[in-house]
C-alpha cells in the first residue's frame, strides 16, 4: 500500500504544480514554497524555479532575433521606413539639407536590417540623397550689371567732368534680359550656413521623437544598449561627421570672385559691356564714334572667373573634395580593433569575455568607432 500512496502523492504534487503554473503561481520543486509568477529563484530556499509556459512562449515569439551574446541580430525595417518617410516629407517642403540628414541616417540604419529581407529601401535612400544634395544649388540674385532695374546702364559725363551712370530708356539690360534677376550658384558659405541651421533643427526633431544620439547617428531608445560593437561601428562609420571646412560639400568658395563665378570684364576699353569704336563715313572723310558690345563679354560686362572656371567654388584643400574627414590611422578607418583580452575570440576560459562582451572586437579608442580623425 505504501508505494501506491507515494505514487498518488507524486501525481497530486505534479497536478498542483501544473495548476499553480496556470494560476500564476510558481511552486518550488525543492521545498514546495509558492512563489509569484515572474520569479526565477525561490524566495524561501533560493533554488531555481521552473519557467512558466507563457513566459517561454513570449520569448519564442519575440520580434527581434537575438545573437548568442544577447544582442539584436537585425533591427526592424519599420525604423528605416520612418526615416525615409521624414526625409521625403522635408524634401517636399524644399528643406533639402534637413531631408539629406534624415536620408543619411536611414542609410546607416539600413545596414543593420536583415540583408535577406525584400524591399527597395536602399534605392529610395539613394534617390532621396541625390535630390536633397542637388536641390537648392542655384538661387536668383539681383543682376550685377543693371542693379536689378532691368534697364541698360551707361556712363554719362556731366559738365563738370564727373561720370555718372544712367539708365537708357527703352533698352533692356543685356545681362538679365530686362528681368533684373539672374540665376547664379549658391555660394559655399551660404550652403554651409544652411547645413548648420539644419543640424540644429534635425537634433531637436530627433530628440522630440525620443531618439538616442550615437555620434552622428540617431537610433530609437529601445535599441540603446541592444546593438553589438560591430553594429555600432557600422552605424557610426555610415553617418560619420563630415569635413569641418566644407561641411561635406567637398568645395569651398573661390576667393577671386567671392563665390559668384564671374568677374568684371577687364578687356581694354570695355565699360559696362560696351566699347567705343571709330567709324569712317563712306561718303566723306568724317569719322564717327559709337559704342558696340564688347567682343570679350558680349555686352554683359562680366566674364567667367579664371580660377574657378565660372563655378564659384574650388575643391576643398583639407579633404581633397571627398567631403569626409581623414581616416583614423590607428584603425585604418575600420572603427574597431580585435579585443586584446580574448584575442578576438569573444570567450575567455569557456566564459564570455567581459571586455568585448562576446563580440570579439572593441571600438577604436582614437576615433570612437567612426573610422575618422577627430
């Protein structure tokens, strides 16, 4: 009878344990103490508690795939799509610099998504960056030849010998065609100013979205601490801060023309695009003087700057036109180095390396992981 009684008691214990699990109570197998659900160690005897089925199912159904070290393997695609949406929205409002910043952040985050996932996000990002970088490169300015009046300007001498400028009635300015405005490239100083202002707005917008800054990148707060060292380095390298002299433009203003791309015509005798010529009459020996369009500037009074060839800007000497900072010499631009403690293995004495936390690499101490000189 005793074995049968023991069997019944064991079955009853198992039944009570299962019932307790379903009721939200965890019973310790060691001492039988009832513990609240969610605990892992018995409050009474400190033994390990059984894992509840709902918790195990929740872990199995987690949206984010995890690496052996517990980090997220790939980030959610929706994070990238939100950045693309914001970039497109600002591009539609002609906020080209702001749109480029969101598109650049999207490009960095895209590198952390599952490479096997379908979608054309990468192509969208490329198109957005191209449009945002080329937008706003030209602006309308007051015509330098007529001062914005749209009329032909000539020099006239008064009785006291002084020369004054007068507008010729009925004749349009040759330079602007009478509109008073000319389309000219934006100066690099103007574009750098716009980029600086856009950076301030961009920072405020990302902070308002509860995003966390990672050097030049911005990630959701839920990803803070969940990315591996390799992922952080990839992200930092993709959105590294640009060259300080040109703000990533790769060009600086030409000093000779002050970024205008043209200078006043220096042809001998050229005055506001006109030169004085002497003609002899066919019927008499009398000579007449008249003004004709200058053969050098064709009547505009301005010619293309020789130093910048009319572009208004020259290649940035600091970055040689790349728009990027010089590579970090310590890590050769990689942004990371093998962990010295575990020699890049990620484990030490059959345990996770505490230095690199199992990643096998650490961020470069010289560049903080973006691969560029500070």
